[in-house]
C-alpha cells in the first residue's frame, strides 16, 4: 500500500522541500520582508495556497532562503537579509474584534509559534530549532519548559489589568529587548496572522496595526479577499505600510500544477508515476487551484492501491472522475454541495447552470469567476426552472454556505465564494 499523503497533501505546506512554484510571489515576499515597511498582506481566493505561502514567508523571515536557491533566484537574496523571531497564529471566527485578537495572542501557549513562549520569564527554557529540515533551515526559538512559575510573565513584561493593548505592547517590547536584540541578535519580531478574514469586526484593526508597527515589530496577515479592502476594512490606515507588501495570490499556471506532480513523484521515491496526459487533464480539471489538484492526485493513488501497480494512467483517472461525478470522492465538497441545493431539484439545476456559465470579467479584473443572473435567465429559459429569484437566496445565505457572494455595486452580478466548489459542481453529475 502506498500512502497518498507521502506525495500529496490538502493541508498547509510548511516544509520548503514540498513547496513548488510561486516564484513571483516568493520574490515579492522577499522584497517585503527586507523593505523598511512593516506590513505584508497575502490575499486571494479560497484554495489558491495563501496559508502555504505565508508559512514560506516564515521560513524566509528566519533566514531560510532555500526556495529562492532552488528556483535559481539566489542572486535576489539580499547581501544581508533581515532576520526575525516569528509568531504565527491562525485566526478563527470566534474572534470578534481586535481586542479579542490581542487577547488570544497574549495567551497562546503554542511551543513553536506562540507569542507567550517568547516573553522572558524566570525558569522558562527556550532552545533554538530549525524550522525546516537540513542545514539550510532558519533558526527560531522553541519553548521546551514553562518553568516552575508556569506561564507567569510579570517579571519581565507587565500585565496591565483591563488593558490588553498595553499588555500586548509590553509583551512585544520585552521580547524585542531580551530575545530579539540581546539573545538572538535579530532585526525584529514578525507577527503572522493567518485566516485574518474570518475576524468578525476588523474595522479598527488596521489602525491598531499601524500604531503598533515599528522598525523592529512587523506584521504579516493572510486571508481571503477579492481585493485588499476585503482583507483590511480600514485599509486607508495602513496604505503606506503596504506599498511593497500587498501580495495577491492567483491561481497556479499549468507548469506549476505539473510541478506539484513532479514533486509528488519525487516524494513517492519511484513508487508512483503519473502519465503526462493524466497530469494535463488534472491541470485542466483543477483550473490552477492547487488544493483541488492535490485532492485529485490523492484520489488517484487510492485507486492505484486497489488495483496494484505504480503508474496512474487514463483508466485510473476515469475511475476517479466517475467517483467525483457521483459524489463519492470528496466528502467535504459533497457536503457543501448538498447543503446548498437542499431538496430542490430546481436549485440543483440552477447551481449547475451558474457553475457552467462562461466566466464574466471586467477589463480591470484579470481574474475570472463572476456569474451574471441576467445571463442565467436567458440560459434557463424554456427548461422548466421557475421562480429563480426564490431559489437564489439560499445560495447567498450564510447558514447554507454561503455559496454565492453578491456584488453590491453591480446589480445581478454574483461570484462563487469558493471557486473550488464551483469546479466541483462542474465535475459533478446533475
């Protein structure tokens, strides 16, 4: 039995040895980290690999430039690259606002990524560790012992009751003084916030980041956004901080999707090989979304395990395609699909028509993905689908996804919240 996760993953990629493509984005991240500005924002649609890219930013920040070396861009590494101690936190929808975010950061006890691990305290034991395998791995600090006083941090960083902003400032100042400058001789502290878009009220977070940012305290945020304003609501507060740090992640090119399978073959150590025409078909099916390409690759290996052998050919891909069409392959996407259509055959037809509609785009928008209700009315005319306006609300209702996002400034223009789900609907049988 071949373990599919050996070559493919639908999870965030942390190890640079598994990361492929994104040369342009890695170049931009390198510039941002080594600029005088103090905020990096990674944004794009769901499923394009933003979190994996942010983890690679963390590798760059601690001094691991393997990605640039392997991409032949070694000459673009600064002569003296800036190095940071890093904090990495993944946000969730239970965080209501900026104050709750700071409270989470000040109480996070993650031994490798948490802010609290870096706050100096008597009896606490920190050791240096490499964030990736091999001698090129950048060094960061890891907590191995909380010490006799538990998580008490008042000795070096004062907790201010009922003032989480000042407490956070005190924690950061203490880390910069005792860990960044004195112990590790780094250029600063980098706080990375993934899935930033899920925070309910982001209205004042931009100005908060601006007030906290300094030469030796920087922030990097990542999340779903059609544009930068989607990610940072009061983005005007941080525009100057983002002149070199706004990085939009788009879908992968076909060559980059091919690279995923070349890397997978390498990781499988010869146990699995994909025929070229199979990879070409998967690249078309995934339309540049690495998440879907990885899922299809894993499913192909599952089928290969059933019949034996080491070559994924057209026959195996056809079996996988049948499973996708009948809703057996990807349980999470299938659940989203079923929740959207409910028990309505008309809504199912409507969803498929929306997914199949030719992409509409504005001249100023290089990305496709918008669907037009006006066009849909013409497409379904005469097919027996009635009361379209009564079917659409469920698709934009948060309780059922939402599946669609309504563009407020453009009447009748919608967009799939999850482009991968749109691709799945296209592959799924009606």
